[in-house]
């Protein structure tokens, strides 16, 4: 039994170290200016929260959730901004930056000359994206607690949910980046991302949409993310959280598999 299991554990440990080396490279390369990236990614959702959640919320008043509970409009919008912030941070790192490293900097051509494999590159880059996404999420949750939009206990539960969202969108973004041909393709990706932002139950409940559109909205990854974080941050109970978590875990796994296979084809050709 030992001779069967031990080599696999050793191999897994070695793979983890190689993936961590990719993450460490990114930390060393951007340590001096990383705080600027954090500020830029944190400010946008915060502005949306104050302008729409608080400003427009003063006109809208309270919203009634599907379960019958009434909450302020700011409390309704804030979890969606948190989910969107996690998505934006993860996608920014695993699409634009990842594409530049692979296509133009040719950084990974040198990496694969070492024992590091494409899957470990993908895992290391995803871990680095999580550093960025988690920092956004933690700062935004602190603002939510300070504004009374959630309590500290619920914020602690919402942070792992936001990290999972970052993993899902990071893996998805990395997979999509391997199919992009040039910088112009990012215009299409930006349009798709903004469409998700507007039509994922972010500013209005999904029940406000026509039935056919509502079904389409509810199968998108950002809607499942918003639904998960909103349920945690507002303290709603229900088994539907398990569906959201399972959905995001599947997206993460599929994204990593596709990204690593595509990278193998592109780098070893």
C-alpha cells in the first residue's frame, strides 16, 4: 500500500511546489506596483455601490426578496458588487495578463523548458489571480460591514464564497484566453463581461425578467455567484447554495482542464 500511495503523494507535492513557483514569480515581478492594481480593481465596484446602491437606492427603497424578506436596495446590490469584483479581478489577471505572457512575451516557452508542466502553469497563474481577487473581496467586505450592509460573521462566510467565484472565473478566463488570436478579441470579451454584469440579478431580482430570459440569466456563472454571495451576506438559509457551489466547482475544474490542454498544444507545437 505504501509503495502505491507514497509515490503519488510525492508527485502531488512536487507538482504543488512547481505551481507555487509560478505564483512566486508573479509576486516578485509585480511587488512594487501591485498596490496600484489593487486600488484600481477595488474602486470601480465601490463607486457602483455608492452611486447605484446608495444613490438610486434612496429612490427605490426596500426590495422584497423571493423568500418574502425586505432589505434595503444597498444591501441587495452590495453582494452583487462583491461577486462582480471577484469576477473582474480574476478575469483581468487570467485573460489580459495571461494572454500577454503567453502570446507576446513568450514567458511560458522558457518555463516549459523546466520540469513545470502546462497544468502547473495554469494552477500557479490561477493561484496568483486569487491573491488579487481575494484582496478585492476582503477590502469590499470591510466596507460592507462598516456600512452595516452585513455583519462580521456573515462577511467571514462570504469571503470563501468570493474566493471560489474568483477560482471559477479565473479558470474560465484562462481557458478563453487560449482561444484569443489578438488584442482586438478582448473587445468581444469585454462586451460579454459587461453583459453578464448587467443581466445577472445584479441590480434587479431575476424574477423581474420574462420567463425565457430569466432561465437564461439563471444559468450564467455570474448569476450563480451573485446568488451565492447574496444568500451568505444576507443570512438567507437554503439548499440552493449547494447548487451554486457545485456549479462554480465544476466551472473551475473544466476551465483548468481546457486551459492546460490548450496550453500544451500551443506551447509544444
